[in-house]
């Protein structure tokens, strides 16, 4: 017989509130959230037990990575948010382009082994690339990389330099100029979409259940293996 606790947990609402300590890390980018900084708390069913678990993100990370969840919380919050317009516009763009929330950050390619998730060609070592991740069951898992020149074909837009800078704080102006130049030279998309089933469901929610066809095909590239906590 299943042991059931007498208390039924009510579903908690998502919140925007200051971090009580500097110990929590952002679920989206993995960096610490400073004590006192406003953060977004997303409530999701606890995968390991009853009730909900709260997942904390920096506000810019939440706008970029969990737009459909941040937007209503942002609209109803009376917290003293520094740049609500930027957050709202970033979230709206992510809802408009449903793969855009997969963008994790920009980085220089460490090896020449990874293949671009859009065009499937190798990404040479030393060039700027876009790292992608997928949200499922309360976790973000790396799913590969894109040429910056394949942003339009895969993400649906090249208006991403400002979010790249927010998501990649160590990028300086010179690096941003290099990335901007690459964004202006987009490659045509692949003739056959790598995840056609996923592409067909144009209006589907970004937070679709993890068993979708797109996720089933998701395989980390060799470089990601050590960063992957567990296989889904
Ligand atoms: Zn973050
Ligand atoms: Zn490519």
C-alpha cells in the first residue's frame, strides 16, 4: 500500500523575489544569484516527491530561457525590477521564435569535433559558436551547438546579440563585434529539417512534455558527455 501523507500540497505560484542568500545557483546559466538580487522562482511538480519544487533563475535568464513562464509573473509583479521592458521584449521574442529559448550562451569552439545542429557541418576550433540546451523535468540539458551564421536558420531570428551578451557576461566589446559580424552573414537553412516533426508543430508550447519527438532525437555531442548529469 502506498504511503500517503495527510497534507495535500497546493500548487504554488511562480514568483519574483529577492534572493535570501548568495548560495543558490541559477538553473539556467549555473552562475550564483547574488544575495538581495531579484530572481524568478518557477514552481513545477517535484519529480522526486509530492508537491512542487521551486527552480530559481536570474531574471534575464528566465526571460531568455523560460519566457512563457516569466511573462505573466512579470506582468503581475510589483517588485522593483530594474529593466522590465528588456525582460518583457526578450520573453516575447522567445515566445515568437519557439527555439530561441534553447540558446544558452556564446563561446569559442574548443575543438573542431562538434557539428552544427542546423547545417550539420563541423564547427572549427576557435570560432564563435552558440551553445544550445533543452529544458525538461526542471533541468536544462546541453543539446549541442550552432554556427553563429546558422542562427537565423535554426533560431528563426538574428536579433540575439543583446541576449547573447546577457547570457555570456564574460564577452567583451571586441568579442561582441565579432559575433555581430557573424550574425550579419547568415547561411541558408538545411534542405531537410533535422527535427522535422518538431518543426511542423509551429505553435506548440516551449515547455512541452519531455517525451516529444524532438527530445527523443536529442543526443549530446561527445564534448557534452561529461556535463550531462544523467541520461534521460
Ligand atoms: Zn542565470
Ligand atoms: Zn551551421
